[in-house]
């Protein structure tokens, strides 16, 4: 699955329910709430995080692999749901080039490949589902309020942004996920400035050799 996602920082929001109610009154839609506990598995040196990837276990049930790519004009978020260990092993070996660090089938596949939960994010999310977009207002421990909008209706997205700016301060959050934001001062992390420089100098710097054809197809398909 390919996501088209826009993210904003909303540092002045103190009452999420009041803001979402105002947006619903203007645009309609259905409100829902959920608590998400996300564990991100990575190597001790944060190899995946530094490549703008994430292996995420949500609420101890749903395992997903997320990637961020750039073609010089636009960013693309790829999201894959992983349903069993065979799929995960294929992803780790064939696509990401990892090798087992421990040859023992009696331990978890994560431990076999040297992966462990490097970040745990507890997020309370309030959603507003519209016809072609989903607006989410997130409160993550240690961060201000963030607003994410997912979908393909650019006209509606623009209208939402204009309206929300009449209610509160909005700051563009770019492509940085919550893992990157919480790791901001971690010495193992590539700095925000270095990320920006790498993408500007070589947009495909984080595309592995085994993924080049796949990423080409992703950008081609989203352009259709």
C-alpha cells in the first residue's frame, strides 16, 4: 500500500476534542478514537531508522514495514503488512540484505536477525474520516500535538489546512515520523540537516540495490 500523507505540528492545541468538533462541523465526517502502542524493531545502531524505514508492531498484533522514498519532486510512503515469519524473513534477507546473527529456530525471528524494540511509542489518536481523506490528531508522550492527513483529494486537503489555520497555529512537519522526532538528540541518528542534504544531493540515496526496480514501479504507479 502507498500512502499520501501530510503532517503538521500544532504546538498550541490543548483541547483536541474541541478542535476536531469544529472541523467536523465544517466538513462533516465520522469521529473515532484509538490508543496505539507501537514498538519499532531495529538494530542497535538504528540501521532502519537511519534509512527512513520501520518495522512496527502495533498493539502486539499488527506487524508492518514502512519505507520513505523521494524522487526529487515528491515523497512516497510505502506500507506493507507482514502476516507471518516467512514474509518477515524474506523481507529481511532478500530485500534488506540482513543475515542471521544467531542460528537458533527456538528463539524469535527478531532475535535471530539481531533486532529488538528500540523505540516504544504510546499514541492517542483522534480520527475524522471524510469521503476521500482521513484526518488524525495525535498526542504522543514527549511531543506536542501533531495533525496528519492521509488521502488523495488535494482540493479538500487545501481547504482543511486553510480552515485549521483559522483555529490554531500549524507548522509543516515535513516527512519526519514520530520515531525520528523522539530520536532527535540520539547520537546514533543522522541529523535532520544531514537527511535534507542527502535527499537534495541524491534523492535515491536510501534506496538499496535490491529495491531499485521496486521503487521505480512505486513512483510510476502513483503517477498514473
